[in-house]
């Protein structure tokens, strides 16, 4: 089912002519010089559509730099006046919204630590009622698509139609190269549910490390995301927040220059014909896969009945280990990744187990129900 959002296209509220759309600026506004000088260098690259800066910083631990506060809004005003770049700031309370609007900020965004809390999001939404301003909603810190959708709906219900989502990755216990796991499938799920909702990627907060920004940006564009939000600082080595992930304006221009822009569609008939042919092959294979999985489940059901008749437990760990071992070896030989194969087997196995559990308990539950009706 599609989401029922009332959305205006991206180009109605931000310059999208330059491709890809890039919103850039420091993680935090630190000093007037730092912000204004960064803004000038960014504007000179000619590749930036808006200037971002954190004025109020939601920090995980107290005692860290919590943002320069309202004075930063004056610096943003100056940066805008001198460069012509529209400005974007994060808001987390009704008061932030009020001050940002008063200072003429052009775009607001809701941060990942706010999206997790419906009370906070509602407070922001209420403060926005009757105001015509673009709002971007970052995904929540935790991998929960509903929270992200809920925040977008709350802001949209307040009458904000210039709306976009920002994909900045998710907290995860699993150690990886990224600061926040991209979990691309969650962003893709949102895009599928709301195809008209602009989706902007934030490679800086996903990467946590400037070396990965190009790689993540390319992947986001290849997934047909409409833009990028990238942190840029005149001298990242001395940045007060997120120093490791910020890039100089020159490095940012270089990253953008190296991005390949691929189109979601083409008018080239030969290319479309070839694609259609390959897609037909995929469709056929998918049908076969589904058919084979259904056959596998029928056999699993038979085994379930047999185990029940012979009083054997559903799970035999030895057998399962053997399956995983043999299949992953085979899959590896066919150039399938081990992690993928394990996930696939896990999914098949858990479905088999739940069907067998239902079979095991079916008759007992039926008999119990029958006994009750006979009383
Ligand atoms: C930020 O954009 O600087 C920020 C605090 O990001 P997030 O809300 O994604 O952590
Ligand atoms: Mn940051």
C-alpha cells in the first residue's frame, strides 16, 4: 500500500538544475568567519544548491559542544546575503522553529535523534502549522521505518508539502566500516511506499569518515536518490564536531566531479529491448524460485507430519548445521556470497519450522477445542 502524502516536487523549492543536487555546509556553525568563509568556498564550486549548518546540536553526551545557538542564525543570514545560497538548519523544538523562521532560514530539517520521538516531532509539526517552508526529515537513529514514516506524516499533516526524507543510516551493534549502517533496504522501502517523496542521502553521517563519502554518494545516486547532503568545513582538522567526516569545499567539488550520473530510464530503443529481454528472464526465474520454494514447503509439511506421528522434535541441530555447511559451500562455488546464502537458508528454515510447529500443535489444539465443545 502506498503512503498518502501530499508532496510538491523537489524543483518547486530547491534549485535542482545542477546534477546531482547537493546541500553542503559545516556540521556545526562554530564562528562567523568559519561559516561565512566555508559558504563562499562552497558557492564558488558552483555545485551547491543550499548551505547547511547545525546551530543547535543534539549531542549524545552532555559536555560536548551543543551548538553556537541563535547567534549562528545571524551568521547564516550574512552567508546567504553574500553568497545567494539558501540556508538549512536542524530544528528540534518549537522554539528552534520559531527562531529559524524569524531569521529567514529557507529549509528546516528534523534530526535523527528527534525523529525517534513522536512527541518532539509533533511539537515541531505544531509549530509549523500554517507556515510554507520546506522540511526534510532524517531517518530515526534506530532502524524503524514506521517511525520515519510517522514523522513524515506528522509534518505533512501540519500542512508542509515541501517535504523530503534524508537517509543518514542507522545505529547498529554490528561493527562495520560505517558510523551508521546504511541499511539501504529501509530507504528503498520508503521510496517504494512513497515514490513521489524526494529522498536525499547523507553520506557524511553514514560514513563517519571522509574517505567513504564518494562511495556512498555513488551508491545513493545509483539507487535513484534525488540528492546528497554532505558536511563541508573550511578546515575539517579543527572542526568542533564530526571532524573525521567533514571535507573541504575543494574536496567536496572533487567528490562530486567523480560521481557518475546514471539515468533511471533511457529512450534508446535497443537498450530498452535488451533490458526487457533480460527482465523477462528474471521474471521466469523468479516464478521458478517461488514454485520450488512452495514445493520445498510441502515436503517440510510432510516431514512435520512424519515427525509428529513418530514423536520426533522439530529441530535437529545436527541436520541444520549440515544443511548450512553443504549449501554455503555449494553456493560459494557458484559465486554466491556466504552471508547472502546463510540469510536465505535462515529464512527458508524459519518458515519450515513455523509450518512444522503449526502441524505439531494443530491436532492437539483441535482435540482440546473439541473436548471443550463436548463438555
Ligand atoms: C547533523 O546533520 O549534523 C546531525 C546531527 O545529523 P543526524 O541527525 O543525522 O545525526
Ligand atoms: Mn554532523
